């Protein structure tokens, strides 16, 4: 999510892959929160977006030795440059579940509580 939402080549307008790691329901909510969860709103005005701090801490809930849920606590510091030049911090929690889709199983975001502001 981090690389697809905030990284990549700029300027760009396509952030369609930003929420691929989200469940279908969470993808719908995330698209409405795209200004928080990606650089989609300012992507066309950027020359570069660089993560100068990227911390992720995982809290894992396990039952009988098997992980059943994960909370990922993220803290990102982004340096944006171009027509928009500023530092922004994105921090908070992503809630993950192990989900099978089309035969493939993987951890997917089903909820989030994130904040974003100029740093």
C-alpha cells in the first residue's frame, strides 16, 4: 500500500493500484479517503514523493500459535516536491485479516484509522 499510494514516478494521476491490498469493502471506503490514503489529489502537481521516514510496527493476534489478525501501526514522513512542496506525516493503524480471494490467500486491510497533516 505505501509504495503504490505514495511512491512511484511523478507527476502521475493513476493511483488505481493503491488499494489492491484492501478488502473489497475497504477499497470502496479508501477511494473516498484517497486524499488521506494516497497522493492521488496532488499527484499531478508533484515531481517527486519521497518517504524520509517509514516505520511499521505489527501487533499480531494469534490463536493456538496461528496468526488470525494483525494491526499495523504506521508512521510515514513524506517529502513532496514540485508545484506542491512540503513535508507531510501519515500515521495511525491498519487492521488486517487473512483472506482467500480467487484461490490465493494473503493479508488484506479491512479497516484503518489514519491521519495526515503537514509536518
